[in-house]
């Protein structure tokens, strides 16, 4: 990786892209520390550590929510809009046909996603206002000032969406993913400081810290291996004649990644598990809140029943998302139209059933690994002395995925500019 970065720095265009990306990240991080006036952030810090969805939002925003800076919502509205539009693409025939129209169709869907993210941003800003008001974190102010706060949060979120797009076009990697990556990695010094604090207070000793770091490194290696792992389904194409042209046959494969649905599955499962606790925060004295926080509740964070249900949901959503994304029936049909077949499998229905079995196995294996990654931090926080450590499975999967994707793009840019070396 270091050699790739060093070689990229020697190429003028890539050097400019790297500098542009670093400058945009610097602007982004500065905005994370510009506070919105009139907010009592001490109460928001407690909310961000309450084990609800607000803690996840604070993680994705790099602590901007607990500080309630202008980037408190981060790119969450755009992420939500992207996920919703992706699911609607499979549910609405007009959007599905639009996605098959090539680059122009994808651009239209992207424009719809951007517009939808602005609407979601304003709704989330209103929800954020209601939450901080309920917690007494908002000082008394006029309706106009409240509207300005909501408008500021929405405009800042839209600006981050634009900033991410600029990084994608003029910088390196997927812009929005890079911003999320930077936010998550910015919590690393806080984790190191927390470990030092636990060691100084005698809660843990140096041996336990070494074991914790070793387990974290093993998880990191496992995530990297899983991210690169894929099931390659071999496909053979028969020769055919089109007019006067003779098309030769060939062989290829369909790559099915083990980690393609890991992050999405964890986000869906986390939303389902933490949504009741989030609702309970609005009605703390109700019977519903008492049940949610009770000893036998499935939604009580850091409990064994929560971890088991969380793992089951991750495996389910991993299978569900893989199934609707790959569509084995369409894959079998397109393969048949291209005179392709899987060796040993008849075209048509048998090919579809074979692909369904492969997707089921791969998605379950990937879901089991993702559930282990997601549940292990819950076990560590609930049953060990490492309390309050900013260490999550979703964060680890996002960090590795974004880093590997950015490095792949960088390596492809280097190969494109030095292809002559392969001919000598």
C-alpha cells in the first residue's frame, strides 16, 4: 500500500487528485467543529451514548452530532436516500427500466436521489430539533431561529453531498464513502485515550490491552480477507454466427462477493433493534419504555438476547439484500440470451436454481461473519472491563471496504498510466 501511494505521488495528475482530496477533507473536518449556537451539548453527549440510533449517527458524523456542529447530520440523509432509491429500483418497474438505460438512466436516478436526500435532510433536521428539545438541550429561542437551525443543518448536509461528489470527480475514491471513512477513523485517538484511561484507573491491565489489540488486529485481517473473498461461478460461452461474422466462444465467471451485503445488513439490523429504544427515549415514563429497558427485553443493549436477535437479523438481511440485488432469474435469462451456460448445468430453470443455491450459501456465510463482527463489540462492552470503547463492526467493515476500494482505484490509475511497462 505504501509503495502504491509513493508511486502515485510521482504522477502529476494523481498527485493533484491526492492533494485535492486532502484539502476537501480538511475543509470537512473544520466544519465538524463549527458549533450551532444555542445548544447545550452536554446533554447531547449523554444521548449519543444511550445505545440508540443516535450513537450510530454520531459515529458516522465523527462526533459532530454530540458536538452539534453544522455537520451534525453528516451524509446520513444521502445514505438513507440512496438505500431507499436502490430498494425502490427493484420494486417500481419504471425505475427498474430506467436503471437499465445505461449511463443516462443512472444519472437520472442519481438526480432523483439527490433531490430526495434534500427532502429527507429537512425532515431529519426537524426530527433532530424535536429530539434536542425533548432532552432540554435547546435554549429558548424564536420560531425564526429554530427555522434557521433546521435550514443550516439541511444546507450543511447538502453541501457535504456536493463535497463528496467533487471528491469522486476530482479526487480519489467514492467521495461520500471517503467522508464517512474520515469521520470513523477520527474516533481512533479517542479510543486510544479511553484505553489509556482504563489502564490508569486500574480497570484493565497491560496484558488485557495487548489481548484486546491482538483481537482487533485479527478481526481487521478477517475483514480484509472476507472483503476480497468471492465465489466465482464459471460461465462458458458458445461460438455463434451473426450475419457474416463468426463469434468465437470463450469462458468467463460471475464474481459473487462474500461481503457485498455486510454493511447494509448490519445497518438494517441495527435500525430494527435500536428503533424501539429510540422511540422509548421520547416517552421515558411509559410502560413501553419500561418493557424496552426491562431485564428480559430483546431490545436491551449489551444483553445476550439482544446479541442473539441482532445476529439473526444480520444473517436474514444479508440473504435478503443479496437475493434482491443479484436476481438469479434475470442472470439466468441474460446468460441464455448470450449463449452462455454454466458447465454441468442446463440453461433456464436449472441455472436459476443453481444460482439461487450459490447465493444462499454465500450470503449466509457472509452474514455469519458480519454478525460475528457486529456482535463481538457488544460482548466486549457488556461482559469485559473494556467499557465505552468506540469499537464497532459496522465501522470496521466500512473502513476496510473504503480503504480497499480507494487503493484499487489508485492501482488502476497507475496501471493505466504505466501500461507500456507490461510490453517491455
